[in-house]
C-alpha cells in the first residue's frame, strides 16, 4: 500500500530544457539547488526540465503538468513557474530540434496562456510567471566540443540566431506582461561582450557551469523580489514552525 | 488565478531534521541534491527536513504530510521515504531537544506505522521505507564550535549517547522489517574509528559536509538497489520520453 504525499505546501515549477533539468547536477551549485535550499519549508521546487526538448515538444508536457477543474484543491498550487526555452529551438535548421522563430514565439505565448487559464477560479492567488532567455552560445567552445565527439559533429548552434530567440523571449514577456530574466544579456555583459570569454560561464559552449547558474539565480531572485514580492522567500511563512 | 501542479510523477520524501533540510545547501553537494538530480524526470524529491526537530515534534508533522482516504488519487504517491532522526533526540537531558531513548524508539516505530497505514488500499505499490541512523558526533569539534559562539555554549551532545540512538534505529528497522542505512557506522569506520578524525566528514561536529553526504548517498543508493530495486533510479521509466 502506498502512502501519499499530502499537499502541505505550494510549489515552484522549473519548466525548461536540459539547462533546467541539469540545475541540480552534483559537483557544482546550480540554480535549482539554490532555489530548493532557500525555499525549503516554504515551497517545493519541482524540476520539470526536459533535456533535448524544444517548445514544440514541451507544450503538450506543460498541459499534462497543469490541472484544471474542481479537483485542484488537493494538488499543490504553483506559486511561481519559470519557463526557460530557446537553447534547442535555436538549433540550425537541419537539426530535428530546430523550431522556427515564429513558431517559437507562438509556443511561448501559448505556454503563458496555458498557465493563466489552468487551475480553478477558486484560487485568488496568482501563479507568477517568469520567462528566461536562453544563454548566449560560445560557438568556438561548442564547435570544439562537438568536433571532439565520436563520431565528430558539426556545430549546431549560431551565436546570432540564439540572440534573436533571446530577444523574442523578451518581446513575449513584454506583450504578455510577465517578468523576464534576461540570461542572454546578463551573461554576455558579464563576459565583456566577448563570445570567447563566455567560456567562464559555460561548460561546453551551451550548458551553464556554477558561475553561469549563479548569475541566473541572482537575476531571478532580484526579479522575484522586485516584480513578485509575494513569492520572495523571505515573505513566505514556514509551513511548519521553526 | 493559480495554476495547479498535476500529479505527473510519484515522489521521494526526505523526512528528518536539519541534516535532511540542509541536504540541498549551496557550495557543496548534499544527498538531497544528488537524489533530485539522479531521479529527475522519474520521481520528485520533496524536502521535509525540519531543522531543530526531534521525533516528538516530527510525528505530528508526518501525519500532516501523509494523506489517507479516497482523495489520494490526485496526490503523488510516495515511492520512497527516508526517516532520519536521532541527532537532536540524543541531546543532553537538560536540552529542550532531548527525547529519551525509550520515547525515541516509540516515535520511530510510530512513524513507520503511520507511513504503512496511510494512503489508500487502492494502491498496490508499496511505499519503501529507509531508516537512517544519526551521524556520529565529534564532541571535540562540536564543543569548539559552541564555545566560539556569542555567548559561548557548553557542548550539548555526547559521543556514546548518539551511538546508542543510532543502535536503536537499527533495532527498530530490524523489528519493523524496513531497510536501514547505518550512517553512524559508515562514517565512524571511514574515520578509522577515531572521533577526532570525523572532522573529515562534519562541518561543526554535528552536521555533514560534502564528503559526509557522499557516504550517505552512496550507502543509500546501495541499499535501494539491494533492498528496493523497484525504486532504484535505473529501474524507473522516464515520466516524459527522452
């Protein structure tokens, strides 16, 4: 017989691709780990990162991850959701992961609408949505990584294309009036606007290392504190008393 | 309006004191972080660590964390629960955290019974229970840490007393026929059975550092693979396809 986890506290959902899925990776400190720690005894952090996914494949998953209707009261409310895609959508056109810019924008809009229209109208508390821009690609590092594989692969990302997808995320956020964490710009500026220097923040030209995730976490917490103070960790009570 | 997190995958519950709560702490890799990573897209890891708690205070919380009855189908099943107490129960008698050895054994038994009797009999899948023994205390390190505080405090733990509480956890596990991870013995042996050498695994004589948590994780995964292979991560399908 299975015990069942009661809905004792609300949740934060981290929705995205491998950069989200890998945010608890051992050996360094990712942004998922930091959130799980700082929100301990306040909100559960649910990792809904899907390595390899683009927005096209992720939309049906998001539908499955959200409940609608009267049964909602037994499941944890999502107080905050981060939606972080673009790194795979921005693959070169010949890649199966590629999603056109227009379709990417459509899918992101659709995700925001899905979150806003799900749940039950019984809840007065709003789910806070944060869009995150994909990190800049260091194509030198990425090309070297792919060339070293067996068999070697050609580079599958382009610096300027990912920049366009990042800009599109910001536009969607403005239009939908949700907060955005512009990881692309934060990392690029931290790298002195030099693509090669991005290796300070990237493991393989695409995925983040601890220093990269630290910037993501810091920017996210600043954004939450400013835009959504109701879900800033210090403003949430402990579920069980200290 | 709040979006609500659907019950897309079952869960692992980490129930314990500060040594559980701190298992996602940034700056090093704790066992909570490792589990969250290895079980990503298979089981959610819910941190129910309660800093400062002993078993007496934790029993009512465990009741709140478990659901019983027909409504269970909407909430995540607990496939595995770790129950890790003793570090605070074993405080010296003058401490408000102290719980007598007899009461500690009673409470642990009660926790196992609560998990086994909760949920709904509709579920054929059993919740796997792992008891964990408290780590050995390095009283030299602990005393120095407490003496350095403002105001200074006297040492509140005893090496031999914690050993007795650890032994009691093993006895309860045998009697209740649940798996046990004997962290006390694993760490003491790794320290060459020398109390002072335990500083290799402890931050402050009481709480674990990365090397300490690594042993906990390794022992836990060995135990799961051997005793409960149905919840060993490699034997669980991905919730969403790769």
